C-alpha cells in the first residue's frame, strides 16, 4: 500500500448544547490510499456527516475539533485559511446530500461552475465556459450549453446532483467526499448517480469517501467500509470481508434492516429496537449495549476498543464478536 | 410581463381613490375655515359666505370630492386657493429638492448599512457584532430631529464647516447646492441605516448557514466572493423591501428634516398646505405621494425578480 492520501488521527468533534457538550465524533482514526474508496455507514446522528465536515474543515463555528487530519502531507486542522482555500477544489472536493440546497438558487449553473475554474485554474471566462460545457456533458447532462444559462430550480434533483458532481470534479480533486449523495434523490436516479461517481473516480484515479446510511450502497462500490455508531467507528474492514464475515452485532442489525426483494409480502422489516444513546451523557461501556441482543455485564462496564484481536484483517469494537 | 404590469396599474387606481378620499375627509375635519383664513378676522359674514360659495366650500363634502375628482380625471389637479399657483407647478418646483435629498440620504444609508451588516453577520456573536447592533439599536431610539440639531450644533455652529440652512438651486451653484444637502442627507442616513443594517444582518446570518455557502467554501472561492456574490444577493430581499418603503415615504419629502434645514421640498409644501388649510394643494401632494409610493413598490417587486430567478420564472 502506498503512502496514505488522507490519514485521520483521533478526531473528536464536540458540539455545545443546552445540556452540555455533545461528542458527535469520538476519536475516529481513518486512512485512505490514493485512488481508493472508503464507505462510511451509520444511521442518522452517528456522526458521519460531522466527521466529513471535520475533514473538509466546514464544521459549524461553535463546534470544537480535536485530533489531526493529515491530507497530502499537511495537517488540515492547523492550515491557514488561504492555504486551505487553495486546497479546496483542486485537491479536496465534496458533493453534499441535498442538491436542492447545495447549489446557490440565485446564480446560474454556468456561474457556479466557471467561478470554481477561475478561482483555481486561472481560466478566462470563455475557456472556463467551454470547460464547463465539457464537464456537464461528462456527467451526463443533455444540452449542456443551454444548462449553463439556467438556474438550479429549472433542473430536476438528479440533474442538480450531476451539476454538483461536475463542480466537484472540475478541478480534478485527489479526494472527493460524497456525503449521502443519493439520499435526497428518487430511487431510480440513485443508481445512476452512484455509477457516475464510480466511473469518474476510476477515470481520474481519485480517492473517494462515500458516506451513506445504506449498507447496500457501499457493498459494490467501495474498497473498505467503516461502520459508525454514536460517534465512533465500531467496525472497519475491506468491503468483501465485511459482507462475508461481519463481526459487530450493530453491522449485522444494519444489514438485517435492508428490505429484501425475495421475502414474501407483508414480512415485517427487522428494525433495530431503541434509539442511539444520548451523546451528551456518554455510556461507560459499549455504546451499542442498550440495543444489543448479545450484551452482558462486561459490555456495560467496559468500552470495547476498535481492534483486530484475531489478525484477520478487519477491525471491530465488540466483546462478543459474531 | 405585460399582464403583470397591467394588473399592477389596475391595482393603483383603488389605492389612489381611497387615499385621496381619506385625505379629503380628514382635511375637512380640521378646525377653522379657509374663507375666514383668507379674508381675515375682520371680514363681514356676507363676504365670507360669498367667498365660500365661490370656492364651493358650502357644498356637501362628497360633492366637493366629486368636483375635485372630476377635475383630476380631466388632467386638472386644481390650483391653490391662496396663491393661485397650480398644484402641478407647486409640486414640480419642489420635487427635485426632495428627490435629491432622498437619493443622497438613501445612498449614504446603504453605504453605511451594507458593509456593517456583512461585517456583523460574519462576526455574529462576537463583541464587534454586539457593539454595532447595540449602536444601531441606540440610534433607533434617538429621534431624527435630535440628530439634526446635534449635527447643526457641531458642524454649522461650532466648526462652521457646513451651512445649516440656505438652500441654493443646483443650476445656480452645484457645489453650494451639494454642500447645503450634506447635513440634511446625513441626518436622513442616520435615521435609515440602523433599520437597513439590522434586517440585512439577520438575513445574512441565516444565509451563511445555507448549504450553498458551505459548498462555496468547499469550492475554494475567495471569502470576498462568497460574501458579496453568494451570500449578499439572496440575503437582500428584505433589505430591498425596507429600503423601498423608506424611499416611498421619502418621496413625500422628509417633513422634519426639510423643516429643520429649511429645504424647499415636498415635505415643506405639505406642512405649509396643512397650516394654510390649502386643501387643493394638500390633496394634490397626497395624490402625488401615494402614486409615488405605489410606483416605488412596483419597482421593488421588479427588483425581487432581478434578485431571485425563482420569482422571475414563477411569474413567466
């Protein structure tokens, strides 16, 4: 394995709440090799979005960030604003969850693509416009010349997400963070967008972090998967390994909650009982313990570390692995 | 677009009718009699009655309103009972003064309000933000005439830099004309900026939370471009509304400012007409101001469409 492009070390994110600080991300370590894909999976509120915002240095002003984020040899946490600005676009790019809100409603598609190219590549307007047309065509937008003059509200959700991807790809980033890029879209469009991301990633030899709550999404499209729960990574393994032999009961429960096409009609969908723990009051033991059917006293009193005790190539945080 | 324009113009008519009728009613409630005012206390009752008949003052109010309205519909706004000056001449002679005051005052207030609002929104919650919002709040509670008098005291009386009164026509001496507008315009701007700054600041704070601002940051745009292009434009709808209302109001002249600085604008014409019970002038000015107000609101609606393409296409 080559030197990692991104290496996240002991990231913590604390958000102030009226009931005290909420630890949204609780000591996450990740590494990502150039050109590889990491899936981050977890339910709403598990900290996956906060983790991605931390890597992008786009956390809310009130949030407190700890740890180190080494990206291409630089620590993003201590980087000067101007250095960070130069990095965003040509090296580090993002596709947000909701293309209805991530494009500026009062600026044309053209403006929003061209300004990125001009900010980093110093193109003149005509060249940038021509490049914009190419980019839109590359992400599968018909009649791209016309689209450049249109506003986001004139495009469908899927088209908008394609525009957002075109913008993210415009300066050939080394790492693309896709934060639930298909959650806000119609099911029929979801696969198209994921295929587009996978194709462009291959073509550009770009690393990607794909954040989702859907294990099905990461299954065929990632090299490695990290499952997050209550701000921590609870299982991390190469994708094929994770799906053939998952160790963490939470991962199992997540997978069980995916509806299956071959189950007979009216089969009850297995859901994970209970709710994620209150992260302003951290538990002493395993944070999944209150919802886990394998839990015992040991789980309540001691937090399992994320480790690979069997040297099998996958990390998990559980006292009673499956 | 043409349909929208036509609908707007149709909407103008009932507004103007209602406003002039109300003014007519209120003006007729004013104590004192115009004929007596013109002829003086010593006039005989016969003479007063004769003048009242001549001016139509003995007619019932709805008839008087009808006669006035008929004249207006035929392009005759009437003339002053006292001076014989036509309403049209009276208004057009004073309009440039009020407009000049308005334009300088509004531009000045925007020049103060917009940068401060952006600064406070970016630094929201910090001591700097609290200082300027506090200052704006303090200024809001300080009446206009106080500011005017303080400014006169400082710049006209103590420092003797600027004239407190003595308006000079622009054609006569442009520089002296502008100098005579500085203190009144600054007074106006002082009254306007806190409101403008506060609405823009709060809209801007909301906009800065938007996903598309995070996206603009993630694209690596320069902070100035993020603030001035991505954030300011979608944040300025309320600002445009409030500024539009203020401009509409100022078309009728800034009563207090024009009076204090002795500027011969629409405001002074209006005040003079009320004192002299000069109903026809009063009616004319009110009609004019109401029309101006509606036109400005119309322009504000157009500006919405310029600022927000969703409105533009929603109507198309």
